[in-house]
């Protein structure tokens, strides 16, 4: 159902007037859906051969619908790990192979230097990076007289079977769907990216979640990994593009935001915001998404976030001017990043998964 149909009011009229549905999103629509955008150069995005995955360590998987920002999120994660303020501790990111290294370097350069969003995934391939971090001195650190520095050190593998978002809509028709589901099944933590902009217009996000969860549950049942009625994974549910005026203004008008210690808008209750937005997007499938996630994962293993890969536009010296907070503009019909990249709540979902997995273990 389209947001333009009679009786459907999702965002306020003054916000909808600013929207340009005929302009390209941050990530182009995948080729299977009829896009005529050329694929990225082969030398930048080659397809690696599948390789065996290690059975030890913590593995985190990533998935989401088309335009949810998977490629952009991966590039922003590298930039967020380099936060000089140390709010997430100290991290080192090491690629598992040349392809993964080239992907991360090129994607980060597109965002930080060229001020452009990387092209959406057109082909499939496995990408993997080892993150090694130290949370000492952060709000996440474990404290106590007997705590050694090693207690606050964390290693995990971010392993992504990078497939077009459309692969998740029809699990039986897409060649890479089964490999992708197996890949997610072997992960201990999952990051699910939900695009409220797409949902407000198309209302079809549930189609990209439902099949994956059904097959993922069957995989875990076959391996005797179900925890009663629940999947064994921790999951971070990320409402993406929080910096977009149509998303942020809606959250602010609903009373869901406040200013954090660095002068950046935050959502103190992201789970409540998710449910409120689901009720507010009349006729969308977002309510079904919430129900499916809560039916599939143990309540203690579900974590909600409002995220932005590029972050808000900032004032000199830090802080956000709430009158001019946007960090993206349309230039010659393409989205262009205006100011410095400042990923918002990109590392937080990862750390929440790691702490939850470690506590359970």
C-alpha cells in the first residue's frame, strides 16, 4: 500500500511535502527490482570464493531489506570504531582477506572523503573482519577491584554474506538465499536493519523478514539449537536513517527524543519508539515485524536502537543545531553528504550483542 493512497497518513503533511519519492535513496534499488543503475566496478567489489567459517569465537551477522543501509552501515562501523573520543573504547579492525579489506577501505572512503553513499550490493560474496577491542574506561567496562584488564577486552568476527536485500523476500527463488540463512544460523548475534523510510512508502518490510525467520527457525530446529520456542541468537533491531528529517522530526514531535551529553539527539526508550512508530505507520507491516521478532527471540536477547550511519549535521566544536540538523542533501538528483561523518548508535548495537552473548556464555 502506498503512502499516497486516500486515508493513509503516515508522516505529517509538512514533512511529506519535503519528501521526494522519485529521487534515489541513499542506496540504489537492486537490479532485480528493475533498477537501471550500473553495478559497482568489478575491481572494487569482486566476488570472493566461499571459505570455511571458524567454529570458535563470536560471530555477528547482518541483514535487512533493500535500502535499509547494509553497505553504508558496514562502512560507518569502521569509522565509528575509530572514534577518537574513546566512548567505545579502543578498537582495531582487521580484514580476513583482500576482498574484505578493499570493501571496507573503499566504502569508508566513499562516505568520509567523497561524501557519497556507496552503491547498493548487486552481487553476492562473503566478507569478514576481526574486531579487537578494549572497553576499559568506558561506560561499558566491568569495574571492581578484582577485574583485570583482560575482562574488558573483546574479540568478535563480523562476518557478512553480502547479498542484495531482495534475496530475503523470496527465500526459494533467490540462489543465495539458502547460503545466507545458513550463515545467519551460525552467528551468535544478529543485526537487523529496519528502514522506516521504505516502510512509510511501500509497507513491505515484513516480506523481507518473514521468510528469513521461518527458514532460520527450521535450520536451528534441525541442529537442535532452539531454546524452547526461541532462536538462540541475540538480535539488535536498528531503526535506520534516524537523521532523516521525516524520521527525526516525527520522533521529536512524538516526544521520544532528548539531548544527550554531547548535544546529540538520543532516544532514551528505543523499544517504545519502535512500537509507537509501528502504530503510527497506519497500514504498514511494521507491527507484524515487532510481533515476529518477539515471537522468535527471547525477550532478554532483543535490543532496540535508533541509528544513523552518517549522523547529524554538527556545529563547529560539536553539538547539533536542531534547526539545521540534516547531514544529507540532494545534489544533481543524488544524495550528497554535507558535513563530517559522525555515525550515531552504530557501535552500540554491536557492543550490546557482545555483552549479552558474553553474559549468557
